C-alpha cells in the first residue's frame, strides 16, 4: 500500500489540479482509459472537428437557391479521420508523457481502481493506494440499452464511431438527443444514408418545445426519422451488414445498415468506482452528490478531504463546467479555511447539428412553472432570422431566436436559438443574463452592427415587451 498527499481519479479536467503548488507533494493520478478524458479523445473536440467538414459538405444544397452552383463530390473519410486523430492522439500522448515521465512527484496509474473506503483504492492487479485527499473526476460513459444484438462489432458508441475504418453507406442511429443529432448531421452531410430511431415523439426533447418541434421538422427533411419507435433486435447478415428490426406506430419495420450508433445517453462511472459501496451519496442517475464546494456527500454530509467534479457529479456534462469545478476544487484543496462555491447559473449548451441549436436558462415551460410559484409574469418573443437583412441575404426560412423574460423587470430567463451559428449568436445573451442586464438595457444600451446576423437578437429583445 502506497500513501499519497493527493489522489486524482480521472485524467480529464482532474488533470488540471496538478499545479506548481503541489510540486513538493506526492500525487497519484489514476485513469485506466485514454489519457485526457472524454472531451479531448471521444467528445467535444473530435466531434466538432468532424462537424466543420460536414458543414462544408452541406454548402451545395444551401447555395443553389442563391444562384451559386456547387457540387459535392464525396468525402475522403480516412483523410478526415486521420487529420483529426493525428492531432488528438498527439495531445493525449504528450499529456501522458508529461505526467508519467516528467514530473517526479506524480505517479500515473494506468488501470482502473475501485474504492475500498473513503480515501483508499485498489486496482484489478492488487495495487493499493491511500491519500490524505481524494478528487473523483472519473467522468461518464455511453449507455448501452438492452437490445438483442447490441454487442455486435458493427454497433458503436460515440467512443468508437469516429474511428471507423471506412465511412458507412447506411447508418442507424438509436436515440434522439444531442449526440444522435450531431452524428446524424456529420454522417448525413458526408454522404451516409442516416436513419434515426427515437422513443419519444420529437427529437431533442430536453430543449424548449418550440425548438424541439422545429428541429424535428427539419431533421425529417434530411434523414429518415422514426419517432415513438424502438429497436427490437439487431442481427448480422451474411454480407456483414446489420439487420435492424424497428417497432413503431406503423408496426414492425426492417432496415439493413452497415453500422449502428447507440446514442441513448451517458451514465456516471460511479458504479465502476464502487462509490455506493464506499458510502457516498448517489442521485437516481448514479452521479455523485456534492455540496456547493464540490465536497462529496455521505448521508447528506460532506466527507472531509473527498471531492468530485465533472461528469461524475454534474448534470451539465459540459467541459467548461468541469473546468470551472476543477478551479474551485483546486482552490479549496489548498485553502480549506477559505472555501469557494461553484457557480452553475446560466450554463449554456449547444448542439452542433444542422441547423445548429443553442440554449441558456429556462425553457418556456420551466419559466411558466417558475412564474406560477412566484406570482410573476412571463413574456416571450420569437424572432425569425429571415426578418433581418442578413437573413434576407441568406434567404433563411428556418432560423429563429426565442427569448423568455420577466415582465416588468425585463430580466432574461431563457434564450433559445435554432439556426446558422446559433452557438456564437447566443453568447451576448449569456453575458446579459450572467451580469444582470435587462432586455431593454441590452437592446438600447449599445450599438449593434448592421447588417450582421446578431440583429436578430436585438430585434428579439425589442419584441419582448417587458415594460
């Protein structure tokens, strides 16, 4: 058994805790997966590196109605894949080398461990580690539903689908959420025939209802979308393709595809870690309960010297949230008498599909429930991209900004955007909400560039009628 001053479980955002202040302390860094965590290796970064060329591939169908004739002649999948992972893998390898070989005070354990107590762990090979302080940043993993044939080699999650040797001609996507929508865009734009199977009656149902309905309509124009449906079974054909049996409102349907992507959500890695057996509190979805200082709870009380951050304890599953929590934990580890709180107000989200989506704050449904409980009143505004000069230039007929605010104060409660570069256009609204700027002050307190697409935000603010 080896004792350390600090043990960090997870090499994603947890890796950032190893700062110069710990140079004179012994640190154990534990990760049985690929060094660098989800975002770098199988999440945000490589997926967006696929999204950009997918966006280029959509240009011909977007440009023809504007009098510009372009031709999409196909995608060189191996070139795209290798460009992405040559860069990603080099970053992962470099980070691993720095921690494993260049820092004398850090010991990197490249295997999975389970908790044997609040501050003690053991690996599958029997290595035992104890520490004065433990940070759990073990992340999450893709969920595999209970479907016959789910273990076929042609069935993938987001962890493996980006490294396929060849681009599938036909792809079945199980799920209707963020990951499903992004990969439908990537593969569909690059020439794959995509079929989505979603249990719900719409796609992206976690978003505002107006956004979900409009996106579902647009998705149906690009891909085969089967709503209120489930995959009953997957079997392998003689030619190596997969025969999928789908149950839906029209009865059973069969699809022969070359690959299957399971995108039905993610679950915190607490079960593999033995967090429940160690006595830590878990939510119904398996994530760790933490207090506002990121201290892990047991019986509703913080466990001294045990912290958690990122997907293993957060509902947001956003890299910037994990990084923020890491900064809070980093401070609190070194300053136990001056603990800082995490700030989870106004956490934004974006879905890099086509059309793009972005959101922050409450949905209209949430705002109405909030107003009912507080006696307030909610106002909304929906502004179409096509109502602005830049929207005219684009001949846009789908994009819009939806704002939700409190009548009287003009306080913004939520913002939801569907359309071109939604993830960038929403940023001034995030800033306004974060710093308490009212809708009127935001609209009239600054100049807006004309005729930039951001004018759709200005016009939406002016349309709220909060006064």
